[in-house]
C-alpha cells in the first residue's frame, strides 16, 4: 500500500548520498585548487627575486590602483609610469637626489 512512498524515500536517500559524495569531492577539489594557487603565487614571487619590502610595495600599488593588474578577462587597468618605476627605487633614493641637487660642481 505504501510501496510508492517507500520507493520515493529510497530515491531521496540515494540522491542525498550522491549529493554528500559530490560535496566531499567539491571540497577536496577546492582545497587542491587553493594549494595549487598558493604554490603558483609563491613560485611567481620567488621568480621575481624581490625582497619582502619590494613585494609589499608592489601589492600596495596594485591595491591602490596605481599598478597594472591583469583581470580575469585578461584586460589591464591603466597605470602611471612613475608608480611602476617607484617600486624598484630604494627608500633612500629621494635623499640621494636632494644631496646631489644641493652640491655645486
């Protein structure tokens, strides 16, 4: 008499089991992706051979919009040339410029 309900309940249990298994696979895939992204970021930063201070400056410029950052659409934002060149200068470079400007030759 309740055979149809029993079959439907069994179908729901099977679907829930498949959903749970799919969620587990999704979480595992997301964790692998996160690890791969972190590894790629470390590899890219290491390849640039920048000091931690230079990396921090680069990230600050990118966050403020003064540095060209590729987007998911492979488009880049506008930048200023002085912003990109300033990350490679030492903090003491402004002091050196002032000293050389004040010297008489």
